[in-house]
C-alpha cells in the first residue's frame, strides 16, 4: 500500500516568510516554537535535517506512510502547538490537549485561557488561515497529477496581458477543468482521509485556483521578464536560466511545466529553461543544457545541481551551454542573512558584469526593500521594481508564527541589468515605489 501513496505533500516542507532551504533555517523554527523542528522530524520518522532533506529528494524511499489517513494525520501533526504559549504536545500536562480554533481549523491552543489571550492577534489572521488550512490539503493534488489543470492558447498578445485580470478571461474552460478535479477520485480520497470535514464547493474551487496560480505565477513572471526586457522569441531561440532553483520548484518538476510560454508566444523559435541551484531535485528535467538552437515551438527544460556561479565555471565558460538571454531567480533571499548573501555574491557580480537581463522575485515588500538596498550597494542598475502583477494568489502561513501576516510567492520583483551608470550614482536612486514602467 505504502508504495502507491503519492509523494510527500509539499506542505510538510517547512516554509516561512523568509523561506529557508538550509539547515540553519530549518532549525530557526525553534526560535519561535521550541522543539518544533524536532516535532516535524519525529512525525516523519526522521532523526535530523539531513535525513529529512534526503527523503524529500529521494522520494519515496525515505517517507512512507501505511495509508492516506496516516499521511494526512502526520502532516497535520506538524502544525500542532499552542499558538498562545508555543507549547508542543510533549510539553503539555496530562489533563491538557491541544484544541483547534473552530473557525479556521488551522491553529491550536492548550487552554481556553491561551485562546482568549491570543484572540486579539488571531482574529486578524483567522479568516486567511482558514483558506491556508484548506490549501495545505488540496495541495496534495499537485502530487497526484490533478493539478495543474491545462490552460488555453492566448487570444491576446503578450503586451495586452499585464496581470491576472487580463489572463483570466482567456481561460474559457476554467470552470470545466475545476469541475473535473472536484468530481475526481483523488478529491474524494482526500476528504475521506483528511482530519477535518470537507469544505464546500466554492471553497474548494477557490483553493484549486490558488494552488494553480502559484504554479503559473513562476511561468508568467518569466513571460513578464521576457516582455519587459524586450526579448523577442520570434527572432531567435531564447535561453533562460532560473538561478537558485529550489527543491520546492524542482521536486516533481515535469518537462511540460513551462508550456504556458507556448500559449503566450505561439510558434516561437524555441525557449530553453535551465534550472540551476544546489537544491535541484533529481528527476526528468535533470539533463544537460543545450549548446544552441532549442527545438522550435517548444519549451525545453534542463537542470544543473550547484550554485549558479559554479554552473557558470563548469559549463558556461567551457561553452557547453548557450549563453543566457535572461536570468530569473524566484525568492533568492540573499537579504536574509550574511551566509546566504555570501553564496549569492559571486552570482550577483557575474550577472552585473556580464550585463545579463535579470529579474528576481520576493515574498514581501519588506524583502523587496532589503534586496534593493543590497543591489544598489553593489551598484547594480535596477530598471524597475514593485508588486508583481502575476503574484501567487495562495497565502503562505509562517509555520512557527501563524498569526503573522501571510506572504505570497513572487509577490514583488526587481528587474535589473548591468552596472549603474555613473550619473545615476547620486540623486535619483530607484526605490520600491518607482515601479512598473511597462514596455
Ligand atoms: Zn498555551
Ligand atoms: Zn482561527
């Protein structure tokens, strides 16, 4: 039975506002909720972060569950601690049990007292956390293949599609696709085994869309970067590098994941996506990058496991891969700590000195501001920045601080290229608000 259970739901992967993907980040969960990192590991029958990482990368050998009920139960258990006093189950007295907030079915409390004291903070987050609790179960349908659902050929030119509001009307079959998933067997299996009642249909449709939007947000952000840099996929094949591709991005990645670019630029000359990052997960995309001329009218995905500047030394400098026309980084997070910045520094300087059109995304306006400061210190020429019109619609809960304002994948972006011109060094410094000059 265990071997038939689709892989570990992504929601188990600990993610926070400033998303970490390394050991120090994982254990930082404990600074808010002492013992939370251990709790997660014990629920997944693992001894340390290394084993957790190995299990995530080499599914399904590491994590096995006897049945779906156990899988959903253990997943939910990783969210079980008192939101008031941060106690985890093993720190409770014998009379105490953790009870869930009945409104959101997301956060837990050890006592009425803790719940009452936390309410002024929690009431601001409760409505959104209700959606998050649904999403973290429905997200499992990404692993069963129900999501993402197919999308349509674009009926408008890319220049006319400036946001989700322009994209949505082109999806004539959206309702039908959602209905198919809603009545599918995996949806039924999910709610038969989940540790909570099934939400109503409108809630489930909303959730399916939010999860799909997170997936599409990455492709449409790449499309936006192509458009804003004035790159022309009809004039020549384009090579696009995704620097710092994470395990979340590459786990379960399929060769068709960027096909929305075919809908966006029908009959293009060929687009190659190269995912590069130390956490790239093995799978069908793990194949060498193209040296030149990708297959016309198709998106070709390849991957390299390593830091971006290492990829450059090992592959680009030996001319074993085409030079990038564009480099995109989803949530590089180099502002988060000196260690991460150190890892990114050679890449940032490389992008600057080779004058490569680049676009990075962030989880929040605060991250945007911090990242801008670093890029300006490096005298990188920032072309524009601000809220991303193709931000994910799915709120992300900060696992160890549920009442914190949720963040959204790719909610903000910075577009930059080359070295800051001398005359710009004084005076007109671009800021977070000098945004969205559309080409
Ligand atoms: Zn408590
Ligand atoms: Zn609540």
